[in-house]
C-alpha cells in the first residue's frame, strides 16, 4: 500500500511538472505574439492565478529566457530584443486549416478536447511568423465551422458533404482574394442557372458546405454541392463594410428557424437503398426522424418549410420515396408529375 501511494505521488508530481512546463511555454509564446502583457492579462489567457504567473515569470528569467518587466502606466512583461520561436515550412493553406480545426466548433470533437486544442492553437499562432499569421487569420475570417443541426436538433448522424473538391477550392480562393465568381447553380426542383455572385464567406455546417454571397436579388445562401461549375473573375467583390460572417450566418439560421416554426410535416416510406442519400441531402437541411424498418423501406417523418419545398426536395427521389401524408404534398408531387408527362409524354417529331 505504501509503495502504491508513493508511485501515485510520483506520477502526480510528474503531471504537475508537465503542466507547469506547458504553461511556461505558453507564457513565452503569448509575449512573443503580443509584445507586452500584464500579469492579470496572462493569468486570464492561461486560466491561472496571478501568483502562479508571477512565479513562472521569475523561473523563466532565472532559466535565462530574456523576459523583463516595465513598471508604471502601460507597463507589463515582455521579451528582450528579437527573441522568438518560429515555425517554418507551413503554407498559408496549412496554417489556415489548422486554425479552422481548432477554432469555433472544436468543442464538437468531445468534452475536454476543445480546451487542449485551444491551448495548441494559441501556441502555434504565437509561433507563426508575423506575415504568415496575418495571412492565415485573414483567410480564416471568411470561413466558419458550425457543428449544430438545422432545426435546433443536434441528434442524428453527421451528413457527409457531396461537394466537388475543385468547386470548393475555387470558391475558397475567390472568397480569400475578394473576387467575383461566375457559376452554374442548380436550385432545388429547377434547371441549372448561370449566376454572377459576390462571395463573402463559406460555412461548413455538420459536414456540408454553404456559400454566403450577394447577387442582384441580395444576400443569399447557396449549397456548394448544387454548384455544377464555378470560375473566378478579375472583378473585385462589392462587400458591405460592416459584413460579419458569423452574424450573417446567425441571421440565416434565424430565418430558417422562423420558417420551420409552422412546418409541413411529411410522413413517408423511404427505400433502404435511398436512406444514405436522404440523410446526406435533405437530412442536412431539415430534421428527419427515422422510424422502424419494414421490409425494404423505412418510415420517416420530415419537417419542411412548406408543401412546395417538400415536393421539390422529394421529387428527385422518384419511386424510392412514397409520401403518405399530408395530402397537399401529394398534390404538389402529382402536379409536378402531370407537368412532366405533358412535356415529355408524346414523342418529339423530327431528328
């Protein structure tokens, strides 16, 4: 028992030394990034006590790290001369990806992970060369990661995006460079349309990408997987001076939530072979409740904004989805089918 107690005490001592070493490195990197900070500022950033931070600063000085303090108004602690730790070999894209992975939405990776990622992010950002850090942070300001689900529910599977990698990369480059784009976009239930857009930001919501951009009709949200092609122009984006991506995205979600307050609730049977596609497409926009499987189909309940939007989304599944209710959605689908029969039922004359 005495041996076990001694082993636990030694392990705890090792843990405390590791935590202190990590904190002292974080102190140096914060001073490197910001130039000068007070003890209260350092304590707040590192979630520690002022007494602990003062002890760390004294230990750093005794260890030969050139930290020193300035007294009086505007004083604080800073590093002497050009002392710094640099990270080399990172490109702007790599640095931007790292900031995104450890920025907003990192808490979705699980309890406790976000705290460690935030600490790693702080260290890496502080160690980046100034020019690289500014470029990466500027690019990251145009991309947002949102782990929540449409309709306010966080349950269900995480949908997998079906975006074209080239289209997504092109949009990201256009957003970062502030250039307009020409693209072919396929709205739900309508043919492909050519559009000139002013892209302002990209949002990844639960694995699916969306573009916030303005067109002649105003600010709109475009699902990237519906963009069939895109090219960057030489024309600069006309971006509102007060545009904020996070605020604009919050307004988009409030608008969606408002339309779902009085939803059209669809009850349908979906073929098992179509469930994965339905989760990845409709399930990323609207809450989908899955019932019991019966034979080769699954009963589902889906909440849409209207009967028209429900019919437009479900029509693409053809006979793989059978709508049981409500009647107005069945009527919308019947009208769409009748229109297609009228247009394509008779043979076309000539070659």
